[in-house]
């Protein structure tokens, strides 16, 4: 887990440095050429700086070990940070969309500039490299926070490609496309932000695993001798990992010691074969007769 959080910090620091440089270059080029698409792209980079900063603090806090007040650790800080990133993307996109609408209403003209082209090409190249690095790290450590950063960088590749298209379309007189693409950029960012929010909310709202995963757990548990049936299996996300809450029924006449041994076997088996499980809580029930049996 130390490598996972260290990777998150590296991703964040790299993102902060690159995005500050791109932010300054894009806003300068956008205002000089009156390009709403480039200005929208510049403010998107401002949001990227914020996102990378949130990633940094989220990784630092999530790496803290368990303590008396946080029995399951601080792993959910990653998802809180991802939630903040998602909301910030939506807010920034709404702001940039309003500027693009205003540009269309005023019928503003975009002056072609090779500076704009150069800035766009540099941005696409830098963001493509950042995306490739971050997506590899997110898959390596199964980190939603690093994945959120990767998606942010990927969005920028598409966003700036749209800006580049608007620059060249202005040459043939399609100046209105600058505002149209600016709106499309904002819509894409809003969609991406909402997706990140939804992914983070699933963990923060303790959404249990899917039915297929639960059935897999049940089959593994039933493979352990001495269990009459599995009453229920639920998962509780605690950051990157989950806690399994298992309820099983055993012979009603079984000794407490024997039932405890079975519970320990369940815990050890599930922890051994599932690296994404942080802890297993097992509750033993006596296999009491069902209502139909009592009536008979």
C-alpha cells in the first residue's frame, strides 16, 4: 500500500508542475488571439492544477495508518478527493461554457495564429504522455484517485484537439466554430466530472459487490467443511479494499470452540485468495429449524 500512495504523490506532483506551465501558456495565447476555445482550455488547466493538488493531499491522508478513531484506516480519503475533483470539473466547465455562449452571441472573430497551433500541439503531446503514465499507474495499483487524474489528462487531449480544429476552421471563415467547440469542450468535461463523482459515490455510500462476486464468495465458503448454509455475505468498501461480513449457520449442537475454528478457516481462506479484502468478519448462527419444520 505504501507503493500505491507513493505513486499517487508522484502523479500529483508531476501533474501540478506540467499543468501550471500549460495554464500560463494557454491563457496567454487565448487572450492574445481572443480564442474562447483556448481560454476554455486554459481554465481547464487551472482545474487540472487544483485536481492534482487534491490528489496530492488525498494520497497523503489516505496513506495514514489505522488509529483509534479510524479502525479501518484512512483509505476513503482517496474517494473523497476524487469526488472533489469531479465536482470541480463540473463547476469549471459551466464557467467556460458561459464564455463560449457569450462569444457566439457577440459573433467574435478568431484571428489565426501559429502561436495557438504551437500551444495546442505542445499541450496534446504533454497530456498524452501524462495520460499514458497515469493510466498505467492506476491499473497497477487499482487507484480511483490516479484514474481520475488519468481521465482528466485524457480529456485534455480531446479538448485541445478540438481547440486545434477551431483554430484551423477560422482560416476558412468558420469563426463561430470557436464558440461551438468551446461549448462541446465544456459538455465533455461535465460528463467526465459526473462519471468521476458517480464512481466515488459508490464507494462512499458503501455499495456492496455485485451478485456474481457475492456468489463466488459463497461457493468458496461452502467449500469449507462443517457449514450448513451461508446466510449472507456483504461487502463494505474501506478505500481500495473491502471488508467482508459473513453470516453462516452450523450444526446447532456444535461446540463453541468448533464453530470458532470454522469461522477462523473462513477468514483465512478468503484473505488468502482475495488481495482486495482487508478483513473478514464472521458471524456464526445455529442451524435452527425453519418454520415449516416446527409446524411438522
